[in-house]
């Protein structure tokens, strides 16, 4: 009961006028790590790349991986304060963290990420494609070509680029984990282009898993529901933010640290017989997955 009450935090009206949003400006701040989470060496000596790892789900995943023994390369756009806090928390777990700032929607940056990871650590075992953006529009007529391309570049082109860059360095047993969304299954009338990218990620995950099966590389995805991350106050109006997550069966938004264990599972040997699958931490929504 105490844990449930901890997660049922009241979210007041708020809005951030910039994207990406900043975790340091959120009230209340998201839960990035379960305080009593004890790692069990599931990822000892492995190296993971986590895109969008400065805050939100990406930060929680990076910290959980570090607690399990992995060194982390965190990529982010320009949220330097959030990124440095993530780095500090990873290093407090006794692991190394490399920060790289740039746009994963650009192919050359993705190759730079992988090149630096290999130069510093010598190997890569896990790629988490997590970076994303979204913009509310009431009508398809309001989505101009610039927004459409930018959303697709950030949300799905980046996954093609990261996998292309990392694949020569991934060996048998490597893991690729992609962040999709409940909107891929339920749709969202106000996030049309975002939802379309998330549907594409599901198809990408399934198809890539088949392509890499002979190489013994597992490819899976996570489809979070309403999770309290900087994307929310930077996307929605203050009133929408205050009501965020209350329409799911659990009647509250989830916290990033409630999603991160899905990624630990998919990154570890525990998921050795799973590929092409999607996990659904979404507050109780039943979807066809």
C-alpha cells in the first residue's frame, strides 16, 4: 500500500514552452529509480547505448542498467542539466557514463555515437532506441511537412540509423530494444504523426527480429502507456497535464521507474526466448500486442 500511495502523486497544472521538456522543471519530479532496487548482476560488464537517456524513461532505464552492472552511453538533444544528473546517478552506481549531445534523426550522429562507444569501451551489447518527440495538432491539415518529417526522423528514422551503425559490432546474444507506445494500438486523434511513428516501430521491431534471428540477436519493444516524463508538460495544455493518466484502469500516470524493469528483462538472459515481442506497461489498458 505504501508503494502505491507513493506513485499516486497529484500532478498540478503546468506547461513547459519548449521541447524537449526539462525534468528539472516538473512538479512533482518523476521517479527515475526505485530506491530499494537491488541489482543482481544481470548486465555485468555489458555496454548499452540509450537514446533520449537524459530524462524520463531513458534516464530510468540507464540507471537500472547501471545497477545491473552495465556501462552506459547516454544520448540526448540539448538538455545538458538533465543529462549531467543522469550521468551522476549512473556513476554513483559504480559504472561509467558517456554523454553525447546531438540529433539522432541525423544518420551521421548515430554513427558518431557508436564509434565513440566502441573507441571507449571496445564493445556494445545493448541498443535502446528511446528518443522521441510529439506535437499536438487538432487536424491533419495542421501537420505541415516540416513537422511530419521531424517527427518521423526523431522517432523512427533514428532507429534505422542506430541499428545500421551498431550492427557490425553486435554479436550473438546482443539486444535491441525499441520504445513504441500504447498509441500504436489505440491511436490518438491529436497525435496523428506521433502515433503513426509508433505503429511503424512495432512493424520495425517485428521485421528486424526476423531479419536478425539467424545472428542470435533479439529485438523487442516496450509500449508504455501514460508515463510522467518531460514530454507531457512540454506537449499538453496545463489542464490536460493535470488530468494526465487518470483515464486508465489504474487511474494514475505511471512513473519511469515502473517501466524500466521491462527493459532490464529484455536486455538480460531472462528474455532469451523472446524476440519480435512488445511489453505493455500501460496502467491496465488491454491492447492486442
